[in-house]
């Protein structure tokens, strides 16, 4: 297997041609050769992003047979909304075309106007930042809590003093925000909260479902999510006035940006199995934590106690390059060569953007750290115990042979080619 490396990884180390990767290394601390050094990949075909589910296939077949796949309204979307209300313990659930649209509708329902400040974590899904701008409002960036890697309550308090009109609170990468304390802070100022649970449907936060705490909650049905129909989302609320404002925005004679009946059809069986699958993924995350918590360079989020249990769309891990022996980008090259479904996290929102596009109460060091260090492991592998048990020693082997991997990347990156040597 061959790999091409981005040119920014390392500075050049010489001009000698590397025609092949040797399969022998002296002083190898482990018997297995990592794939990036020429060994066989641990997962030659990768790992399944989604575990096949017969119930989804049957739902699609039934939608074809009863022609509901082609209907405006065959009752499946209405049934899904009813089941979402029951599952999340809210009085209203409105489906729509995406979680991002649901955030926009929620902010409009809370009365956000052009020029208003809206607080959000400085490390977050960029669509939330852009949605605030789409409303003519201004993002007020808040740093992360060092333990949970979620939006900081201290930072939210500073944002409230600065006069924000709403807070977007996203549970990310298996972390959870202490919503009871957040709502207490915001309630004192009469500031609304949009709780973004797009990554964690089925998670429990201090005894209540994630997405049910905020004035409005938001979930996503986007591709590969824990509940997925490729696209789609829903707004959750128990506030009748907010629900009516949202409903008006999503209706123009008929529904606009609506979820289709066939999307609802495939979501219904997933909602029924969500709890069991979340438990399986949580067990996988616990297994990884127990096996890798002592690995140099790996650190996991602090859990939220008090009747809380996360749900994992992507498991977040902070990666310390100096402790591990490779840069994050080098580790990702080595891990992807093995077929491990791991990526870098989001870019921090203050990075690469004009300071005229956002405000903050001060420096954002934890968001900057997440920008540099965050790894995210896709949930598909968390449901596969055999794959996890195979992955753990592979990651340890990458760390044990980090020096050789670094040297080999350097050699391959700057091997002369017919069109001349690569430049950094």
C-alpha cells in the first residue's frame, strides 16, 4: 500500500531517492510493522461506518410497497414527531431539512435580531457560527472547560455580562454540558438557550435527555449520525409560544424544508433501537478509555456526573504531540494507513477569521488547544468490540515506533520525483 503525504508535514531531510519502503527495521520494539512503514493494514477495507440494520431495510421496502415514499404526507413524519416527543420528554417536536436549519429557526423563535450577540463555544460546528451570521447577529465566542472540553460556564457568565441575547450550547464528541447550571445562569438574565444535541441523541444530562433542557433543543439526522436519514433534523421544545413561532417559519401554505416520508420511515426503527446501540457504543468508548488512558499523548474528556450518560457520534481525544512522539498530522497518516476511522476535530472558530466577525471576553486558550490537538474517532468502530480490541495494540505500536514513522514520512515526503524534489 502506498501513501502520498502533504508537503507541510516536515522540513526536507535530504535528496536521496526512496524507491521502496523496507519491511525490516533494526531494534523494532514490537513485532508488528505499522502499515505506514510497509506492514499490512490492520483494517485493509476500513471499518463499517454503520452497522447493517435489517429493520431499516424492511422500512424502506414497506415504504416502496405502500407508495408512501412518493407521498407528501402518509403519516410517517407525524408518527416520528410523536415518538420524538415521547423519547425526549418534550411537548413539541418539529422535523425539518437539517439540524442547521433547526438552529436557525430556534434562534429566530427566541427573537434574535440583526446586531444581537449570540454566545457559542469557540470550538464548535462551524455551521452554528455561520447561522448566527446569516441572521445578521454576531457570535460571541466562549472558551471551553478544561475538563469536559465543552462550553465553559465561567465563559458563559462573562458573555452574559457582555449582553448576549441567546446561548447556543453544543454537546460535542461525547462530552456533556452541565445544563442545570447553564440554565440557571441564563435564566437569571432572561437569556434563551438553544441546546444543540445533534451529535448525541439519546444521551442523558443530569437525569434528562440531551436536547430537552434548552428553551429549544436541536437534533440532526445527517449522514452517519446516530439517527440518520442522510439529511434532516428536528427542533424540540416544551414552550408553546416558541413552538408556534417555529411552526410559522416552517410553513408557507404547506411545509417548507420538510423531512420526507421516506426519511421518516427509516428513522422510526432507529429511534426504537437507539438506547441499545448507544449502550453498545458507550461500552466501546469505556473499553478504549481503559486501554489507552495511560498511553503517552492521549487524554480523554472528564465525565459529567449526576445521572449523566454520553452518546458518541465521534469520540473526542486530546492528542499531545510532544508526549506521543508524532505530530497530530503524522499520527493521522499512520492511523489512516491502518484503516482506523479517525480524523482531526473542528477548526477553532477564532482561527483564520477576521476579528470583525466575532467577539469574545478575552483569550480562548482551550479552544486553541482543541484546534491543535483534537482527534475524533467515528462511532462505527465503537460498536465493534472485535475491531476495538484489534485497534488498541495497533495504536500502541504506532506510538512505540513513532521515531521510525517520523523518519519514514520525512524520507518519503522529500524523495525526488521526475518533476524535481518536493518543496515544503
